[in-house]
């Protein structure tokens, strides 16, 4: 077995910002905005739900959007494992503010938690907005 750390990855969500270190930049989606020219790790990024407002008039659409994003998280988890860099953790912001004011539902985050438990990976909530 080769020395060093295992080939693992962190799954993040598109639109998120998690910091300026190489690992966290690999989880962030705003590198072009920051003008950072540092190589990053090829870690998976899932879509973050994009809801229609007002919420009470778009319940079915927004639930379908949650379901679509959660299915993509599952697909990316499987793909990362097949490609030899299994996901060790999932990182998300409850409110994304780097590219707007994007919120996800409690049901969405409960689904993400369920996926993390299923795959036995860490779930990291990167919260600075509320």
C-alpha cells in the first residue's frame, strides 16, 4: 500500500463557499470570482435546490426540486466510490449567500442527513449567515 492519506473526497453543493484553503476551495463554487489560481481537488458537487417563490404556491415544484437534488447526491456518492475516491463527508451551508440568498428546506437537509447516515459519512454544516 502506498504511503500517505487515502484517496477520499468531500461532497459539496454548487453555490457554496467554505473557505480559502486548498481543501475548502475544492468544496467552494466561487473560485472564478476570487481569482484564485490554485489547483483544486476533483471532488463532487451536487446541485443545491433552487426554489420557486412564494413557497406556499410552489410546494409540489419545490418538493420535486428537493427530490432531484437528493437523487443527485446519491448518484455522486455512488460515482465517487466507483471512481476510487469515496466520499468521507458532505459539507453544506444552511443558507448560501456567496451567490445570492439561497435557502433549502428542512426536508432537504433531513434527506441529506439520511444519505450521510446511510453511507456512514460525516455531515458538516458550515453556518455563518444566521
